């Protein structure tokens, strides 16, 4: 059973979770996703919600349905790289917006990131 935020539709939150698994290589190109029923039970949501999630991912060309076989992660490396880039840019944008709201300049953000990365490298 998964926790969901009230601010975003559940099907989109499921899609985000699947996309993150793909970017982390927990789901690989060509790999089969769980059946709608299994994903619904695991997530604690209605199967129609999972079907909507899979349909949305298919519309985005992240997954493809194969009649009688199930839903699979695309094998299109370009699409997977685009997904990776999109998620990276989304997180960077969120970070910059939050830091800007707190009053940090771009220069302070860059220096902060550089210091953080240097400390993590040790």
C-alpha cells in the first residue's frame, strides 16, 4: 500500500513513480510492467486508476502495450534519455524556485552546490 498526496491525481503519481524507477534502472528498456490487477493490489488503488496510468505512459511513449502480452517499457533509447533529462530539469527547476523563494541568489546556489558536492566527495 502506497501513500499518495492529495494535491496531484493518483494516476499521475503512479506514473511519476514508474518513471523514476525507469530512470534509476529498476525498470529497464523492454521490461514488462506488472499487470494492471497486480499493480492495483500492490498500490492499493482501483484497477481503473492503474489502467489510466499505463495509458498516460503509453501516450508519452514511455511504455507500449502488446496485445495479449502486457505493458512494456519502451526500448527507444532516445525516449528514455529524454525522460531522464526531463526529470533532471524538473528537479533542478523545483530546487531553483524554492531557493529563489527563500531569497538565495543564483551565485549563492551555485556555490552551495559546489561546496555540497565537494563535501560529499570526501
